[in-house]
C-alpha cells in the first residue's frame, strides 16, 4: 500500500502545523489571507467523493478544528472574518487537499476567489513563528 | 421557524433540477462549465460547519449524486472531466451553497477558479432543455 506523502508543491507553499483526526493541517505561506490547507492522510486520493463515510465524518470534525484555527490566525493577523471559504479545487495539484480560508470585505481578493489572485506575500520570520505557535496551541 | 427559500441571486443565475436528500440541486446558467449548485434546505445557514453530523453525512450522499449529475452534464456538453471543484465560498451570496463543477484543461478558466472569471455564457433554449432532462433522469 502506498504511503501518504505531501505533494512537493504543497510542501513548498505551506508549513506543517499539525495532525487532525483525518488530515494533516498546514498554513499557506501567504500573509494576505488566513489560509489553511487540510490533506487527508491517505495515498492516492484526488476527489472529495473518494472519502469513505467514516472519513467524511472525520473530515467534519477536522473542519471544526480548522475553523477555530483559521479564526485564531485571522485574530493574530488583525483581520475580521466575514465568511469562510472551504474548497477542494486541485486543478494544479491533484492530491486531495481542502482549503480553509477566512475572508473579509477588505481583503485583497474580495469578493473573488483567492486562488491565482495576484502574488503571494511572504510572512516575515517572526510573524510566521508567532502564527505557527498560536495555531499549534489550538491543537493542544 | 424560518422557511427555506433560495436567494434571488442564486435563483436568477441557475435553474431548479431537483431535490436530493439534504439539498436542492440547481444547474448554473453558464454554458462554459458543467456546474451544479447544492443548497441545503435549511433556513439561515451560511457556513458548511453549521451542518449537524447527520446533515454532513447527508451532504456526502448528495455529493455522490451531484458527481454523477455533473459528469452526465459534461458528457451531454461534450466535455471531458479531469477534476471536480467542490466549494463553498459565499462571499457574494451568504446563503450556504456548494458548487460542484466539472473541470478540464481546455475549459475557459483552467487551471484558475471559475468564480468571477469572464462573462457567463447563456445556454440556448434547446440545449438547456436537453440538459435539464438528462440531469433529472439521473435522479429517477
């Protein structure tokens, strides 16, 4: 059975935060948006509909934790949260991954989608470190 | 208790196809993409995480039917399907709705997201009628 690994493009664009019930949770390296990526730890998945009933239920639990985390990220970044965007696209990287993004009317891409919008902005090292620490706290 | 109604902007941009276990399913009036919209029949919902455990399980069943439907739509429209995009954004219309879109490398917006991309293309009346009939057949 193939082992779960993270696509190198996702690995490069995000940092590992922790492990949820079904998914690995990562923070997207884009300081414009509080943005998490969830990866179900099963090799070979591409579509949300490939999850079993049990996995789909685990995903719900993971989304609840991810919601808390992304709201905490928004708080640390000093951004309000008007709407979550929860999406699996996978047009560029097929490995199943679910975006959880906190949006508000004054963010860079509002009301459009964030994917492919403009150029990602790097976090400075200390902001990223703080954010990682705060997000891991949610998991404790 | 408030009654379930469909936001008039969603109503204007899509046509009713039928009712699934949890969701009303509608076809987006955009001939560029095989594109369904699922609306959980509960008033006042905005976030995916507001679904109960039972509703989230129903949503899984609905997504399986929606997948069959959107693949059928792609077939009728003569388009291959490389990837599904399954997403709740809701930045413009807050009422909880889940997009189920069939994508392929030669579609208008690939690999970018479809939301806000270019101008929707109308279906001609006979194509729309045919598509509606084929989609309703999946529900029988």
